[in-house]
C-alpha cells in the first residue's frame, strides 16, 4: 500500500506565486509606510497644538506650524553626490534640498547646520555651499554651524558660508586645502608582466594613469588644477570669516586644529554644545522663546524607508541587510577632494 501511495511531496510555490506574494508583501509595506507617515503627521500636529495654544493651524504636508522655530540639518559622514535618487541616501543633493525646504517653511527663522564630516568631493561640497549662500541672500535667514567630532576640510568649507560657528573644545577642524590622490603602480605592473597601452585622442588624455609616472608637464597641469580649487577654498574662508586671503593662507596649509585652537585663530566664533548653537541661532533669528522649537524635516520618513528595506531583506532572504552607503564607502574616491584623510 505504501508503494502504491507514496508520501506526497511538500508543495513548493512556483515562481509566479512567489512573485505575487512578494508584490503583495511590498504593497503591504507601502501601506504601512503611509500609515506611519500619517501617524507622524498627527503627532506633529498634536504637539504643535499643545505647545502653541490658539496657534493650531498646521501644514499637514510637512508636520509644520506657523510657530517660530529653528531649522536643523545634520550633515554626517563624507560629502559626495548620491548614486541614486533613493530618499534614504544622504548625498549633497539631499542636504541642499533639505536646507531649501527648511528655508521655505513658515516660521523657520534660523537654521543650524550640524556638521560631523571630514569633507568630501569638491563639487558636492560646493553644491551645498552655494545653496546656503542663495538661501541667505533670498530668505535673509541666519545660519549657525555646529561642529561635532570632526568638521574638517569640506566640512569647514560649508561652515564658512554660515554666519556663526560653534565648536566643542576638542572638535577636529581646519584641514583647509584640496587633495587629488593618484597612484603609480608602474613598478608593480612590471613585476607581474602587466602593461597598459592606451589609445588616446590627446597627449594628456591618460594623465594620472596608474600605469606610468607623470611627466613634469603633466605634474604642472595637475598642480595648477589643485591650486585653483585651493584658491576657491581660501577665498570662501576669507569671505565667510571676514578675513583677507593673506590672513587665511598661513592657516590653510592642510593642518587640523582643535576647537580651542580654531577659536584662537578666529576660525570659529565660540566654544559650546548643541544647546549653545540652538540658543545662538534663535537669538539671531529673533526668537524670544527660552526653549525654541527645532524643526527637523524628513527625519522620520527616512527612518521608515530604512526600516522597510531592512525588513524586506530579512523576510525574503535577499542576503544581509544592506542600506546603501555613500560612494566614499563603496568605491575609492576619485577626483579633487576637500577632505581630511585622517
């Protein structure tokens, strides 16, 4: 009888069924995200009504109310352009957009730029820098930079666009300069019998190739490029700090400073913590509240996207949890950098 009726094999869902389940699960996650966002909206509106008395008119789309507040943008880690438009990837475009969104928010009277970064690529840093200057010019909103553990090179470049800078005594800052890291692997290639033979349209098209040493003419071209970007950095610091280029240059040899040293050299305005930066920004924005409200746009939504992605990896066995990282962590950085490598 056992031979005639073998045990039934366990049912294995076909590819279509698995796909349908995956789609249904993702749709469920999307619904959960919308629900969570709605909860955040209601909580923000409720908090606003509790703290602002009769001023309960909230702009639901951004969890905002007309109450005077200080915008807060946290810039963490290396500063590069994001590799995609995913909302949880914090690239220069994301930070620049957040700054503009806060400046357009009714009731925001000042913005704190909370910087904990060694810097990044020249283009990405200048994207945020120019956005700060534009907001200051068009919206007349004061900016205060708050330094964390590190605010060096490109991190300091951003701060130079702000009206005031607050640093911890032990903050590492400065590193005013630019670097273009190139590798010469000609000796290694010769040992392993590897040779690069480029076909190029111009004599300098393969400048910086790892397969050979640069010629004196190529070295001068690259040094001129570095000097130009360096001059832009020094000028930005001079403009932002109310100093001359001649005063900045002795401080701009690439060295890092502690917060205390930076204060003595007029690279920061005061020593303090985040509360001091908040109080200073509120005062500059004309906010008289003893405990000014802080407006952080988008943080909750970004946290939701990160959580959903992590859940998807766990549920479908798609490998380890993988939140996309900035390009600096994924691939070696290329090009000119306003970045401290320490």
